[in-house]
């Protein structure tokens, strides 16, 4: 890819369940346990059948979390696996993000995913006393262990920072440094997302939005701290100010993430039409092109049948 290329993933999200045992005070995704149930395989199949495999490549399996001690944990994990199989069978490439998993759980899902992900958010433990005080799986060391396990298991991985949830700029630097060190050991991180907190209507506590004027500087810091083979991603639907978007690209961001019909994490922030976005970037001298959920340098890491699925697709 040339120096003036920006990528995005044409994607669709399957949500196995919105129910989550965590209660992050800024969350616009979760629902209380026992209120929404699970997405059936039949309903998921109908959603996938309505998609055009020539237009959509990635199926993001994005789930609320079942507690590790819950008797439903193994059933939930099997459901994640079966949804990924369903996506593969219908010609798509699954990428699962379902919170911290054990090493055995990650190895199980590796069999049917071309990549996986988990946001580190921030490594500072002080957030456990504020926005994460009711969120056991937001323990920074628990999430870092997921990153390390992904490296040990050879899973192409996406992680990132959530900006503006009570951390300080020094925390950004520390989190980025740890990601760089982790990648330096295993070389498995595809991309790092810099996601600005964007308030929504469902969140429990009012939290101001991240000041987007700071985002180009964060991108610049990330580009200076992370290895060159890690792509920096900013979400296109959360960075719609043209001046900020352009400054982020000039600072080193090279991916706009999954462009989906609905961002379930930020439902109040719809995506701009891809054609409009492409013309906007072209006017600035950038070319917007689609990509797969597994980056080319990681395809050989995949199990043979997954590798064959990827090689049978184009973008």
C-alpha cells in the first residue's frame, strides 16, 4: 500500500448478547442480565443472508460478557464459536471481540476466527475506582494478559486505547509503550485503535466527550512509540470534523476501522457513506480502499482452511 492509502473494513456486526456482567459507567452497549437474551443461530443466519458477500467481508462478533464463574460461560463460548462457523459458511471472515478470555478459550476461538481483538482501554488501575468500579473484567492486568496470550497463540490481534474516561496523557504513553513491548515480543498486533470517548444516550453517568483537538497529538505519539508494522486506526464515525480527521491522517493514522450499518458501541454516531468519505479523502490526496479483517502479513499464521477462505476472497 502506498503512503497515501487509507484502509477500512467493510463490515457487519453480530451481537450474540447485549447482556454484560460489567457495568462501565460510560457504556452505551450493555443491557442488564436477563433482559435481552441471546441471538439465535437462525436469526443470525437471516441477518447474514441479507448481506452481499461482494460488499461485506468482515463479520464482527461483538458480545457482552458472561462472567467467568457463570454456569453459562461454556455455552456462551460455544455460541461464539458457532456464530463464527456460520459466518465462514456464508462466505464471510469472522473477527471476535468478547472481552477477556482464558488461554484455552482463545485457542478454541482461534480455530474459527481470522483475527480477534480486545481494547486495553487504559492500563492505569485508577479507573477501577471510577468508571470501572463495577467492571471486574476491566482490570488492566487481566486485559494485558489477553494481549500476551494472543501473542503466545499466534492470533492476529487488534487492541486500542479509549480516550477521555478519566486518564491522563501520561497514561496514554504508558499504555502505548506496553503495547509496543508486547508486539516486540510476538509481532502479532495488526492495529491499535485510538477511540475518543463519545457520549451517548444510554450511559449511566455523564462523562464529557474527549477533546478531539487533542487527537492528532495522540496519533503522533502513537506513531512515534509503536512499531511501523502496527497500523493506527481512528474510527471514522467518531472523528467527523474534517480538520481533525485530516490532521490525524497527516500524523500517521492509516485506517478508519470497520464501517458498519450500525456501530453498536456508539449507536448515536452513524457512519458517513463510504462514497462520500472516499471523495473527501481524495480531495486531500488520500485513497480510501477496503481491506480484510486479517492483514496480509498474518495470513500465513492461520489454520489451513481459514487461510484458504482468505485467499479465496478479494477486496
